C-alpha cells in the first residue's frame, strides 16, 4: 500500500538559515520579520509539493539536553541568538500553528532527535519519510524509506546522494562526524583529521570506528597523506573520538507523546492567520486570505475599523428618479465620498465613464454615463448628470472626501467643472499619518486599515493586452467595483482622520499644507508646459552622433569592438584584458560593472570607464528626454502635462512622472540643453524662482548655531564663511578651492557624510578630511549638538519632525545591524531639513496659487522642481509677478535666518534659471 510521505521539517535549522541568508525585513513599527517570512515561504512550498502528507515542524526546546551533560563544551562556540532573531521565534510558532501544521519541541533533546525518532519508526513500518533540512548530521538517517531535501537549495539526498556528497554512505555518517568533528556544534573529533582523511580512513579500513580501532595497524599502509602519523593521533584521542560519536548520534528512541494521526495537518485557522499576517504586514498573504474568505462567504474578523464586517448595499443608478434621490442625499450630507471612473489613467485625456458616491459607510451608488459595450442598458445622459452635479461639485462648502482627488479634479476640469470643497483625501491622510508604513493606494490602505480586500481592477477588466477599459465593462461588475471605491474611501476617512486628530500637529500638516496644495497642483498639471519639438529632435540627433563617436573611442581603448551595454563583455575587457582593479563583485562572484564601480574607476583616471560613463549618460538623456518628450505632448493642448506625486517620498518632497522633471541633470551642457527645450509661448516669458541654500538655512535655524546664524543673518557667502572658520584663514583670503571644499563639508554633513566619503569627494586623505570635520564641529558646536539631539530623539520615539510637525518615521533605527542603524541615524539628521524644505515649498506653492487666483494676473505656474517654481508670465506683467513672487515664497515660513529667493527671466527654462 502506498502512503503519502511523512514530512519532517527541521524548523530550528531553517530559522537560523533564513535569518542569515535573507535580507532583513521589518514592519513599519520596526519589528523584524524576515526570518518568519523565509521559513513560512519554505513551509508553504513544501505543503504545495506534498498536499496530502502528514507533517511536523520540529524546533529545539529551550534548556540543556543530554549532550550538554555528556560534554560541557557542546555547542559552546555558538554565539547567543541575536535579539532580532529571538523576537521572531514566538511569531513564527504562532503562524505555524495557525497554518494548521503540527509543531513539536521536546525538552531534553534536540529537534534532530525528535525527527530521528519519527523517521526511524516510519521507516520500520516501510512508510516513506522526507526530512526537510540543511543540516549534514541528518544524513545518518537516510535509508531506503528516508530522503533529505534542502528546501532552500532544492537538493535531494537519497542513499546514493549521501555517498556522492560525503564520500561515505549513511551508515558511516556518524563515524565520519566523530573523526572530523563539527565546528558549528563544537564536536571535537580527532585533531588533524578533516573531511578527506576521515573518508579515506573509513573507506580504506572498510568499517566504522570499532573496525578502525580494531585495525589501527593497517592505517599506516593506507594511501592517505600523513598516514603514519594518523595512528598516534587516533590512539591519543580514542576517548574523544567515541565521545564525539555519541554527540553526533541522533537519538531515535525519544519518548514522544504524539500519535501518527496528530501529525495530519488541520485546515488553516484563517482568523488567527489574518491577525498574524496583519501584525507582521505580510500584505500579499493577508490579501489572499481575505479574498478567500470573501469568496467563501465566511464572516471576517474585525480589523482596526469598526466597519470591517459591514454588510454593504451598493446601487447602480439607471433611473432619473434614483439619481435625484441620491442628489438630495448628497445635498443633505455633512460630507460625502466621491470618485470618478474613466477610460484612461491620463487625466488630461480621460473620458468620464461614471461617478460614484457614498454618504454612510456600507451604502454607495454608481452612476454610469458612458459605458459603450454591446447590449449596455440605457444610461443617464453625461451632460445632464454633470449639469445637475456642477453646483454641488463647485461649492466650497459642500465637503467631499476622495482618494487621490487630484486625478478627479483634472478629469472634471475637462468638462468645465472646477471641483471645490475637497476637505479630505484618504491617500494624503495615510501619507501624513505615516509616510513609510504602507503604500497609499486604495487597495493597500483598505487592507491595512479596514482589513478589507477590495475588488481589483484586474478582477473585472482582465490583464495584459486584452485588458478592457472601464467603459467596456458590464454594469453588473462595474457597478459594485465603482460603488466600493466610494464606500471604502468614506470608511478609510472615518478610520484615518481620528488618528490624525489625536496628534494636532499631523492634522495641521494635512489641513494646512497637503489639502490646500491639491487644487494648486491640479492647476499646474492642467497648465502644462510648452516644449520645442524641433529643438528636441536636433538634440536627439546630436546625442546619437556623440554616442557613435564615444562607441568608436571605447572600441579603440578596448582594442576590439564589443557591446557597451553587456556587463559580461564589459567585465571581460575591463578586468581580464585591461587588468583594471576589481572594485566590488556581484552576488555570483563576478567583478561588478555597476555605475558606482565605473564612476570610481573613472575618478581614478582610467580612460575606458570614463568613456562608458559618458556614453551611458548620453543614452539616458536621449531615451528618457529628447526621444520621449515629443511623444508626451498632449494632442489636445499641445503641451506636456507631468504628474506630481504628493504621497511617494518619505520626506514630503514632491516627485513627478511622465516626464520625471526632477532628474534632468543641470550640471552638464547636454542636460541644460533639455531645459532649453521648455519654452515660453509667443508674448510670454518664463520666470524661475528658487530658494537659495534652503536646507543650510533650515539647519542654521534648527541647530541654533551662532556661527551659522551670523553668516546668514549678515548675508555672508556661507561656504566662504565656513572655509574661513574651518581652514583658519581670513574671509577675504579664502580661495575658490577652499570654498569648494567648505561647500562639500556644509552639504556633506547635512547628509551624514563620513570622513571617508568627504575625503573621496574633495580629493584629500581620510585623516585630513576627518580633521576638517572635527574643526567644523569645534567652530559650529550647535550643529554637533543638533545632530546628537536628533539621534537621541529618533532612538527614543522612532521618528523625527519637520518644523511644521510632519513626522518622518525611521523603523530601521531599532535594527541590531549596525550598517542599517547608522543609515537610519543619517536619515534622521537629514530628514527634518529635507522635510521642512518640502513643507516650505508646498506652503509657497499654495501662497503663489492663491495670489494668482485672486488677482487674475496673466501668469501661471507650469513646473515645480526641487526648490524651484517656474511660471509662464505675459511680457507686460513680468516685473509685477517677479516683485510679488519672491516675497510670497520667502514668506512661506518664519525662520531665524532670511529665506532668500532668487528669480530669473528668460525665453526658456535654462535661460530663466
């Protein structure tokens, strides 16, 4: 009779291996979870492979075992379990039990002994056993019915496999270990006998320890290196060899209080698993469980939200009377959730397909207006619906909550509606609450804060090339999906806003910075920017020609033609043919050709890496900008409309995409030429205003350092002033080179640069760089005090704050890994400066937008990049705008040093900058 094999998992071995082999993983609150996830991944893989098998996951019990009594030094060399690993043991055990898998740990013996006992009893009954382990000791258990698998590497060992791997069969593995010892477990073995010698002895004599010691006279004749001296070693350490034999022998007669039937897995305890996965932030597993529960119709456990088990009532509105009833509900509501459905992710080209609303949790409606598939029921007229809604949508006092409302604002703008009264945005509520705890899309937020798995777009539209657009989706599916969007938005707001209100500073960041910025950003996106298509075409051709020339130069330097984009070919030429020094290696042990490596070699004046770097830079500019920007011109407006993202960076800075304007290099002539393609239309100029040294000024304010405050308050060149202080020269004697070094110190220290990093950047020895840093802190003691204060603050509370109260959480500050912890310390010092600069820019944008809206002056903001705002201004009002712009921006915050704003004018962005 055939049986499904018994699966025995060496849990202790895998826990250690997962911890050391996998990258560290942490929750948003700083709990380490990487080892738990690694072991669970392996267990789930084994369960899929052996779905009908009995199963046991075996761990070492706490406390000493019989081996400690036998040999006091047993496992003595093993370091104590790291704290980051110890804290994962209990959660792992809880997850295994919740998965329905039997878990065993027996006092007084090791996991190996429990596994050995179960394996032998099954083998005696001719039942197959699969032991999942990475531990070589277990090879002694292999027999006709017992095999080993290493679930991390995928290798399988049967009797022949053991012989091939170790040189001896399973019957001699204990003798093999007794002779060679085991450093990991501190089994002494016989000194001077390693793996090859142990194999040679056992195979040469033809038996184990007993046979070997009965035939010591034959050892000297064996064809083993140093065979003659082995006899003495074996005689001297006979007792140690036999003790090692006992230590290495897996016990196979442990009294176990477990029946075979108890090793049959139960159904997973879904409720317990959901709670555990939520706590450990295993989002994809949590999502799978919630979707399974939803499909099976089982009630879900309550999440953080009181609405997690809510019964829902969603309506698809096709009749005028129903629409009017909803209209009355919206008018009477203190606040309602609003969402649009469209046929494109590009808001500037998207057609409105439908609108959804929710007024109370669990009750929502979808009003389709433009579904276009065959057999679609008659829908309400889009223009009529928008006409009826327009007064509500444009009313500042009719309060709405949305998820990523800026998109919807841009969609409504295409239909002549200026959406107002958006009081809350759940994406931004989550972002302000904790920028790094989760992604801020609706699916992720619903999972995290409501314990609810949403209907996914792919569930109703399909995937890939055949994915339907929303107007092609049947109302039976589209209605619940769209209504759920509005409902979940409302429920998220009801969960998130009280959390923000509990910390007034965070509520203020949302209400006074982020929410007022949404309509201002929407207007910037709608304005778009003109680009010169022909100029970009010329630049593309020129970049192409330069790349061809650089390729030829690279071939000459290499002495052969090769593919510049192939790491393998490049590595061969650089490190084998040209013999350049290997800076670092890849995971597979090959010399790395990564950008940082090439840059380091280029800095050491090796010509080929320099040429490769130039070629890569040109290629990136060409593919990302000069080739792509013309394709991104909107056919309706003739302009490029970038998308600004408020909820991406940890520090609060805006990012942009399609195109990403933050990455256009301004230090190279080619990069500046791309800025020249952003032009003012006829009759207009571009005005570019940017903050001067804003982060250093914020540092002066936060650190309250007298020297820095004095320099900024007296309008000194701060880098020259720093050079004078640090290099001990008079202000008027500072050279340009000294100023350059001082600038590197000023900015480097903000970013937590080490003496090593500074030395590299300014081209001096490490000791000299350290001396500069030491002198800097002597001359600016307030800066050092600020850094020390910030380090202490982040360790104590897990976050730092901007001047306006935005919190920047750094869960890695609790890591036991020194490198990770130091990185978090550096981020903690820089984050309040970067975050405050971001807050100031956002406040400035709101002030400028407010002024432009109120005055109706012929000017509009078209770009925001780093610390700079770019406006398109009619020639007649350039000076008026320029005069207002600088004080509006510099007045965005009150610091103890002036916020200096400089504005330039030009026909293109580069000229105005």
